[in-house]
C-alpha cells in the first residue's frame, strides 16, 4: 500500500476541522447586511434539533470515525484501496470548496 491514502486522509482531517471552525464562525457572527444559514438541509435540521456546537461535534466525530474505518478497510486489497483513494480525493475537493466558501462568507459578514 502506498503512502497516498494516509496523506489524503490527513488532509481530509484538516479540512474537516477547518469546515467545522468556519461553519461555526459563519453561523455565529452577527451581520446586519447578510442572512447566513447552513446550506445542507439535514445538517440544518440537526443544528435546529441539538444546537450548533453539539451538532458540529457530532458531525466531526462521525466524519473522523468514517475516515478511520475507511483506512482500515482500504488495507484489505488493491481495488478497495484505489476506491478509497478516489473517494477521499472527491471528499477532499468537496470539503476544500466548502472551506473556501465558508471563509469567503465569514470575511463578508464580519
């Protein structure tokens, strides 16, 4: 197994942390000009149900648990490994966009 997947997983972990921080900042920074809300419906429902901070913690723990699980099953074979690499790369691209978008919005509203 190459070192590609662990590097992607570490990057994804950093992006998960950045997403949580930027989401918290965007949703808690008051703005007279902009109305900001969580864009993902089920996540918005989670925040409405258990609160922002507990919801972000739950999402963080779930994502990190999934990354650990993915790493463990990816060691079982070459095909599974490359599926994991492609999947985590797509996840990293999505989270990179979410991070950039959140930080852009945060800079607008502060």
